[in-house]
C-alpha cells in the first residue's frame, strides 16, 4: 500500500525490510491471489488507435496464462527454457509473460523493432527454445530460424503460418488447470538484453524474487492502490515495462491502461488522459518534453493525480511547465535493467527539481571513489549499491555467460551502476554523467558498438565512432563520426544512405540522427578510439 501522507521519508526508509521467501512465483502469489479475492477485479484496459477496446480481469489473465503454460509445455518448452517475447502492447504480451513465469521458464522480452540479425543473435545467445510474436515479425524470425537449432516452438498471436502455433487456438483447446510449479526465489525468471559500451548486448538475468523489488516501485514511487488506473507509456521490450507495466502496478492490485499504437502522438495522449479515468502516469522525459509543447490549457486532467519519469534526467523547466498546467509534480525515478528502483523523488518527500531524489526504501545507495570509500558531500563519484552483507531484492543475478563483465560491476561490497553523481547535505542525489559511452535517447539504451558495427558493413565506411549528441526533445541522440574509404566522397546523399543502411541492418531506433564525415578519428597511443573526446566536443557546443 502507498505510504500514509503524514509518514516521513526517514520513517519509511528506516522501518523498511525486504520480504525474503524461499519460494516465490508472481503468477501464483500475486496474479492468482487477486483473481481469487475478486474474480471481476480489472487487471487491464486496452485501447488502440481505431477505438477498439478490450478488458481483462485478473481472473482472465490467470486462466489464460494457465492455458498458455499448458500449451507451451505440451509443445516441448520446459522449466528453465528461455522464451523470447517479441510483441508490442498487445494483450497477449501480459498473458504470455505471466505464463512464462508460471511455468518456471525464463522470459526474454524484446522490442518489435529488432531486425532479423538482432533476433538471430538473441535466439542463439540465450539458446531460446520458444518465441512468441505477431504476424508483422514472423518473416524476420523465419529468415533466421534455420540458423537457430535450439528454437523448437514458434507461436503467432495473429494469422496462420506454416510451422507456427496459433495463439487463439491454443487458448481454445488447452486445459485451464495447470499444476502449480513451486519455483524457488532464486530460480532464473527473466533475461533482458542490455546494450553496453563494447560488444553486443549483455544478457541480464533476474530471478523470481526480482518481482518483490517492485513492491517499492508500485507503492512508493508510482503511489498506487487497488483502485488506480496506471498508464506507463513504454515499449514492452524494455525493463521499464517490467517495472511499471507489470510487476509494480499488479503487486498493488492496480489496473493498467494500455494504448496499442505504432507511434506516439502527444495530442492523442492528452485526449486519452481527459477521456479515461487514468490516475497515474509514467513516461520517459522525451514524452513529457513533447506533451508540454501542446496547449495544455485545452485539456482536463481531472482524474490524474500522480506522474513519474524515468530513463534519463528530466529537465527542471519541463517539470515546472507540467506542474503549472496540471498541478502535478513529475517525480523522477532512477534504476537500471540490472536493478529495481534505486533512487527517486517519492511522493512522501519534497522534490528538488533536477535532483534524482533520495535512496529507495531497502536500498543502501551511496557515491563512492575508486577505492570503494564513500565520498564527502557534494563530491562527484560513482553511484553504488551496497550488496554486502544484505543484498537488496531486485539486483540481477549475472550477465549470462560473461563472468568478466559481471565481476566488473563489483567494487568490494558495492555494486557499481556505471553512473556518476553527487549527494547534497540533505541526502539528495544529483546526476552528473554516465561513466561509459552508452547513449540514452528517448528512453532507449543504445550501445555505440552496435551502431558502429552496422556502419562498417557499408562499403563506403572505413571506420566510425558513435557518441551521444544533445537534442532538445530526445535529451540526446546518436551521432556518428565516419571516416570513408579512399575514393568515397562525402555528401548529404551518402549520409542519408548510411542512415538508411543502419535502419536495415539493426533496429531502426539505433540509427544515427546526426552524421559527420571526418578525416580521422581521435585515438589513444594503443589505437583505441577516444569517444570521450568526440562526446565532449558535442556537448560543449
């Protein structure tokens, strides 16, 4: 439940203790619980751009997920197998996600923007045995399936296709009773692919008790209760969807508002807030930057009472504009794919505009130096989570098959987030920068290596370096510095050709929105590209 209004942050923080059951399964222990308490309790309300509407109760989610668990089990998917979930905001995403957790499988969500090459990499790296997707993505999967020997089960939620199971048919023909699997809290349950500075995306592994960390997300950051309708404007392929489109709200018994759309329309979003009884909303800063460009005085924000933002720091002026129009302060939250919420401007603290807020209940968060010592007030250092002697709920288990990079996240008793900050004399955290070259654009996390690898495949490119570049709407965008092969000539048409090439080779959201041709890249004596020099040049202009 949400904290009482008269309870102070310090009281909540000091009294908080983590639930640490030996066995846990979100489908059994949360979804089924709400279904049993009240079979008519709404779990989600869905709408698309054509005005079509659907609803699901917790009882329907429970029953349908049991049917899908049975169907997947009968098709050869076993406990511990990886199921890749490649769907947008279709209702089936929530049912299949719940089914995977229920059967003790490992669910791996991905954005539908992934290219065939991206999908092949994920199927192979995770040794996935099953994929659930829609007709729009089936062709990409069939293109690479022959190169993915572990893939034995393909499920299509719409349409009919040779070699694919038909989701609606599975629901119609499968048994509703599913023998409950008593999963241990430390059983693997989720695999998120997250971009890093070098190499292809890492497989971030979470366990069943990861869901328990979102007791804090739902009650304390999203400020949800059983009667709320929560809208998280986030792609289902990102961990943010696990935070605010699944575990956080449903832990609290809140219903989800889901808008299934190919793109984002700020005017339409404001109309939905006015039309439907949405009480809480979460979005990346880019969403709010676009919303405040609309004439907010034209809209009624009647039911809306609480707004949060995450994914990158939110500009104070955007927070101020939104508050003047709606009376609501957008409250930042900070965390990672590897964690639950670590820090935030929770509803029971007085926010400081531009600040990350204070540590989440249950999280010993600090700023440390290179030796693992906590730094003085207003001194820059690495944001770190104390994981010894008591490891908080929500911290990932490992980067699968990558012990070196897993070990790199530790410094003595601390987990290192890879971000840098200061702490003021009142305990508020202030973001300074990332410690690596990962680009956060409109809520998307983009590794430079992936874009550079796509560029180098083009015959005209000798080498490239990719960095972040400031952007008023998206916060930052991908910029590529490109060195051409002898004989190739720089031109606007070639720049456009390279941008289109990246869109085809990898997920379109990764393409460089800015591109500059240069004679040579800055490098260290050992020949490593100095992205930091290029990035500092971009941000100093």
